C-alpha cells in the first residue's frame, strides 16, 4: 500500500493549503475529503433532498458522479469548484456529515485515492477512520480567533465582506457539530502529532510536517 500522511483538524485551520503544499513538496497526490462532503451537499441541494433526510442524502452520496482533475472538481460533468465553497453548501455538508450512512457511502471512495507514490489526505477523520494505518498523522489546530481572521482575509480577497463576529459564531457552531457528533467525531488519533499553527506561517507549518516525515 502507498504511504499516506493524514492532516486533520477543525474548519479553517489551514489544512487545505498546507496539504496541497506538502503533497507538492513530496510529489504525491492530495485528497480533499471535505470536498466529497461538499459535493454530496451540492448534489442533494440540486436534487431537492432535505438536509434532515438521512436515507435520501446517503443515497445521493452512494451515487455521486464526481471527477477530480487537478484543481478542478466536476459534478455530473459540470465544473463546481466555486459552487462547493459557498457557505450554504458548507453548512449543509457539516450537517449531513453527522449521518453514519453518508460517511459509510464515502469511505471506499476516499480510500481509492491511495495510490503510489503517496497521498496527503486532508479532513476530520483521515487518521482515525479512513487511513488508520497512515505513516504520519498530523492534527492541525489554531485558535478560533486566528481561524476566523484567516477566513475573513480569504473572503476579502474574493471581494466578499464578512463580519468577524458572524464568522466566529459560525466557526464555533461548526466546531461543535464536528466534535460532538457520535460518528467519527473530530479528535486527534492517539498516534497523531498535534501541531498548533496559530503563530506559524503556512511555510513554517508545511516545514514542520516535512520535518516530522523525515524524522
Ligand atoms: O473541510 P471542509 O470545510 O471542506 O468540510 C466540509 C464539511 O464536511 C465539514 O464541516 C465537516 O463537517 C465535514 N467533513 C467531515 N469529515 C471529513 C471532511 C469534512 O465530516 N473528513
């Protein structure tokens, strides 16, 4: 089996950017598992399936027609890279991610990304559930204010103004849903390195992970 580095952590901890850079440095593939939950959410919204319809959303996840091609993500052939980043889609994803049937439907799909020479997998349960035998597990944390400020900067760069208090409230709600759910709650694996990036740049965070890997 190919090597896997897992990077788990709460929302806006910088996992996505860090995972892509670590993968690039190693010449490996990357799995953005959150994108699969967001794609499930978008497909459910498009099909008029409600967020509290567990069986309906699980069926959507089972039959998801998606393709990843570099930075592009396709749902039923349409490029939805921007659509899946909408707040509405993220909130729907965060709600349906609590359903065991949805998580089960996405499990093998995630494992299929594990191909040589290696995979950097980013998510919430990569080290605990999806790749428990990963070669290196990182749990990336940052305090909630640092994360809300990062999210606000990203939104401003996209020309969207955002209120810090709203972002903080939203982030705390999402953290609570991720950590308090019964199935695959957000928590570091017993053998994970917990890395606090509150006071680190992206480059320093990437380097810290590459240092763990080379140890
Ligand atoms: O990381 P991202 O914000 O794109 O993930 C969207 C949602 O999908 C999260 O709020 C989280 O609830 C869920 N998720 C999950 N397990 C993963 C990745 C994401 O439950 N491995």
